[in-house]
C-alpha cells in the first residue's frame, strides 16, 4: 500500500469500532473453517465461514462504537477466566508457563505464584491469610 492508500484507510476507519476481541475470534474461527473446508469440501462450512467473515467486517466497520464495546465487554464477562486466552493467546501461554494461579481458601482471591518453586507459603494480598501450596 502506498501512503495515499494508508491515509484513505485511516480516514475511513475514524469513528468506527475497529478490531476487538469478538471480531478477532470470529476471524480466527473463519480462517480455521476455511482451512478445514479445503479438505472437507462442504457448502455448510463455506457458508458458516463466509457468515463469520461478514460479521467480522460488520463489527470492524460499525460506527456504533458504544454498542459494539458493550457487546464486547459482555462477551468477555461471559468468557470469565478464558478472556486472556482470547485477548492475547501468546501472552496467556507465557503466563501459564511462568506462573501457577491459586485461590485463597479464605476469601477466594486469585493469587499468582512462580512455577517451579516447590512448596511455598502464600500470603493472600486481600485477607492476609497464609496457606501452603505447591508451585
């Protein structure tokens, strides 16, 4: 793309939603379906992939930014602990390899401890309860 085309694209995207977690996920699923359909050759998979691509385009180009943001926040709330894996899978993988996530037995606070440290004594940052865990 030359500079002029980049400027035109940037101008067109002003005031639009842009890519968010839902559009990234629907795009990824559509790409996986296209690859699967290279081997399966079924019209149903093709139809679903095209529908997902159209929905992704709709979300990215939508001018109703507040509505799309609300939908995205609701989607992430429904995902719960899987949300980091949708937001940034590479960072979530690094996090999972480096840290173990524990739950305080007293208050339910999530605590992160480095992996590979053996048995550790953990102090909950919220309620200050001390408990032992294997990291």
